[in-house]
C-alpha cells in the first residue's frame, strides 16, 4: 500500500527523533552554523572503524591524507562548501591521488534524512555523488520551497525514480537505521556538533572554510 506524504514524513521524523532522543540531544543544538572551535584531534583508526559497510568515498584509499566530511543535505554551509571549495579540493587533491575522501551522513532534520535515503537508493552507485551535488546546488529550491517532498521527488525523477520506488525508499527502515548509525557514531565518538565537520588525518575542522583556508589545514598533513 502506498503511504501518504504525511505518513512518510512522520515516519522519518520518528526515526530521527529516536536517534537523537537516545543521545539526549535536540535538533536546535545540532542545527547551528559551525563557528570557531578549539583545535582537537581524534584517532584515525577510530574514525575509519566508525564507518558503515556502504561508505561513500572518492579517491585512492592509500592516499597520504584521508578527509571525512559529516554533512547535512539541508545545511546551507554544506551547500556552500560543495559549491565553492569541494570542486577545487577534488581537482587538485582527490583526483591527483593525494586525498581519500569519505562522505558521511549527518542529517539535521527529516528532510535531510529523506534526501540521504534517496541517495542511498540509487541503483547506479556512480551516480551517488552527482546526485548529492545536484541536491546541494539546488538546495533552496527543493528543501526550502514550501513542499520538500515534491521537490525531492522531482530531483529523484532525474535519476530514474518512479513514485513507487520513491515511496519504497523513504519507508525503508534498514536504510534509515544505517543513516542514524552513521550520525550517532559521529556524535558519540567524535563529538560532531555541527555541519559541515571535517576530520583531516585526525584533525577536526568545523565549518565551510574557503578553499585557501581549507587547503592550509590539508597541506599540513601531506608528506614534505
């Protein structure tokens, strides 16, 4: 039986609230823009162990630098990073074998959760990052245009979703659980507090830095 939009969104909201409630956190605490934070480091062994089986990655796993991004699809700072910084990062460091990039879901609301679920449901895995990029590029239109479910469906149609497949994806408990696990581990193990948050060879960097500033952080970890 097909679910109504309200039923789909309610189920997503319940799943997200469950994940946050277990940690005693509220959406308001998580949704603020990333500001300057005290420098800190985490173990890269722990960071890599926290990944799920279906990690979304780009580049050479043996690259000297590994960057993990925790992002939300409805985060304007994440969209800014995707538009302004990531293309240069990919061209100059990921595509040249110097950086291994891992993208992890950290949805701040049910709409972001739905977007991540759709990305995971794409059958052609080579289309995952192009779809994520398209969502970031058009974020204002689909996420904040007053009807995010219709906006997401229009975006999903561009990568082959039918209405039936769209609804099946958004009611897939296994995919929802996987996304919640990724997010929960980010909070519990690495104290991720906002999006975007990056871990660069163990150094935690919060915020959508301009490319020049991001590159400065990155180059510290490259072999001399």
